[in-house]
């Protein structure tokens, strides 16, 4: 418990980080520049795969490839 009581005050560090004028949005400073684009890549890949398979099912193909 003493580690929580006597630990370093990080508030000034985070104030400098979040109030710095570097052209980044707040979510980019807190989550990193890679997290949202990676989420969008996964989201659009899953949507595209779902649409592809739904289109195949409309034509009667129940597998990803071939006529099966």
C-alpha cells in the first residue's frame, strides 16, 4: 500500500503531454496513432468478407471458393 501513497506525481507529465500543441487529436495522444487505423482495417476487412460471402450465398455457393 505504501507504493501508492509515496509514488511519483505524474500529473504534470500528463498535462504537458495532453496540452502540447503538436497537431494530434486527443484520442491519438491517449491511444496511439496506430490503434484506430488498425481497428478500421479489421472492421472493413470483416465487412468486405461478410459481403463477399453473402453474395456467394445468394448464388447458391456455400463455400468461400469453388462451386461447392
